[in-house]
C-alpha cells in the first residue's frame, strides 16, 4: 500500500543535508580572522535572538520550567557547545573538507549508541555498513599518518573526534527525550542562549583581548550565515526530523554534508581533492547507506 510522501519531512532532511554541508566552509572562513569561540558565541547568540523575535511575534515565548530546562541543557552542551564549538576550533588548522569527512563518522557512532540504548536492533547489514564506513575513515589517513607528527594537525583531529562523540551523544539523547519536545523553536531558543553564554565565557578565557577591528567583513558575513542558516534553520529542521524518523536515518545526512563540504572547499578555498580522498568519501557514504537501506518494504529474511 502506497503511503503519501511527507513533504515537510523531505524538505527538512534536504535542508539539513545541504545547509550543514555549507557550514564547514562557513566556519573555515569565519575563523580566518575571528577567534573560534567568538564565532560560536556570536553564531548561537544571534540565532537565539532571532528565535526570540519569532516566538514573541507568535506569543509563544515563555518559561519552560526547571525540569525541561535541564533536558535542554544536555543537548545544548553536547551538540552546540562541544560539537559545534570543537568543530570550529578544529577548522583553524584542518581544511573544511577534511573536517567534514571526520565528522562523517558520527552516523556510525550514532548507530552503535542507538543499539546500546535500545533505539536500533543490531543486524548483520548494520555491522557491514559500520565496517565499510570505518574503512573509509582509515583509508583517508593511510597516506597522511605522518601528518600526526604535526602538533596542529593532531590537535585539530582530536577536537573533531571529541566533536563527533558529543554530537552522537546529543542526537541519541534528543531522540530518547523527543516526547518532551512540544515546541521545537522554544526549546532551541533556550539551547542557543545557554550555549552562547558558555561559549562567550570560553571566548574571553582563550582570547582575552580580541581585536575586533581585525575581523574581516568576509569572516563577519560567514558568522551571520552560520547564525541564520547553520543554526536557526538547520537546527529547527534537524529536530523536526528527529521527531519523525530514527536517529540513524537523520544522521545519514552527514554524508551529504561531506560531499558538499569537500566540493565547496575545493571550489572556493583551493583545498585538494585526491583520488584517495574520493575513494574514502565513497566508502563512508556506502557504509551508512547500507545501514539505512533496509527501510524498503520487502520480505526480509
């Protein structure tokens, strides 16, 4: 029996895939002249203010209660402060394309976490997908293992590793607590404002004397783009999608992000795309495609 397509869901998923693919480039441009924690604090602060205006206009801005606030604090710290913040820090030293490929490991972590927390059944298909996806990540580093001797490179990869762990944990937490989310925009308003305050403190700790006059208009524009599209629009769509499909199905969008990010890095920032890089990206995408493909309505043994 044919089911009618959920066009809102398709639009939400497509928006997340495309917009977050461009944010790797946006972050790379923003941190050219603005310290990373200031980029993240400005990004989330502006996003929170934009949501506040929308909520005021719709007469929906209200106190959510201490219990719900605690539920919003967890994804705020995991997904915005740590995942988004550490990705921004990492892109000071890593090319945007490479950062996006490392971030493409998050669906595999979400798959494993979803099994551990009972959101997903273990399957041979899933295991094969995990192995193929992971082999892609190993492949991308096979010729560049010597680069780990470079302290900056090592730090960037470490920050990206922590970022994807936090993102996976935040996604699983959001999925398991989705029933508490009545008003996505209201909850995101609190998440963004809490994250922005924490990141502002970190900004002044790590960059105590920021020279605002040195911030280029290019970096400022990139930060504004990250606020409007990367935070407000994409996070609304991501949370909307999480309420309707599994965490793993939403996480497959990381692979669309990767393709777009790698292409834009090559097109606009002269970042290299080698044959190895392409093979690794294909392996990673194939891995998560295999994990998700079983949704077709066929007899499964």
